C-alpha cells in the first residue's frame, strides 16, 4: 500500500454504539467526509498506527476500515481503538491518526466471542509492531503537534471546515 503511512484527522462522531457496549473495546469514529477521502489503495481491513485526541498524548492504535462483516454494515466506516484508557468519551474532539501498517483483511466471525478474540489479537500485534524503529519515529511526527493549527508541513486537503485530511506523501 503505497499510501502508508497515511495521515488523517477529523471530528470524533457517534458510531454504531457497539465498541464499548458489546465488545468492551471502545472506538472513535470518523465522519463520512474522512472515510470517503481515503486513497483507493487503502483497502478494507485492520491497520495499526498512532493516534492523538485533541492536543493530548500520542498513543498506539488499531483501526478497522470497512463494513464490519460480522454486523453486516451497509456503510463503510473507520473505527479507531486508541490503546489507552480514557476517563470519558471524547465525541466532538479532533482525532489525529497516522496509519503505518496493515494487519489483515476484515472478515466475518461465527460468534461475538470470536470477533472479540480477533480484535484483542490485532491489538497485541499492533503493540509489538509499533515498537519497530521505523514506526516509533512516526509517533513524534510534526503532524501530531500541529493538530490544533491549520498550518502543517504536510500537504492538506480540506474536506470541510471541521475536518482536514492529510497525507504525508
């Protein structure tokens, strides 16, 4: 995937309400404008990288891009699980992410337990891969320090007044 690493940011919106409630794995969802702006070579599946909420710290993350076959979604989504315990929800905050690698394609599961086990395996794989030197350096990218400003060293495309999509290539 030549578009990796891929940088994007947008306002956290309410999703399907399943991450925390059904799965015990909270996710932050991007609006359609961000999802629709993904490069064509970023296929559906599970990715790993770095994420920052507002001007907060940068944390490891895993992200599902696609239709979530287990739930048979009809709308493509980008759901980010930030590997950090937050004290409260952060709907309306700006989430900045850099996707640095691909874990696997999305797939359906025979049970909720199998889905949860797969997600937990993805989280563990992301934690290990993000320790590689080529990935650690992206944690300190200027993209995360420019989250609250519109000026950046990266090329930008404005999707709307509240979301900005950025690609580091």
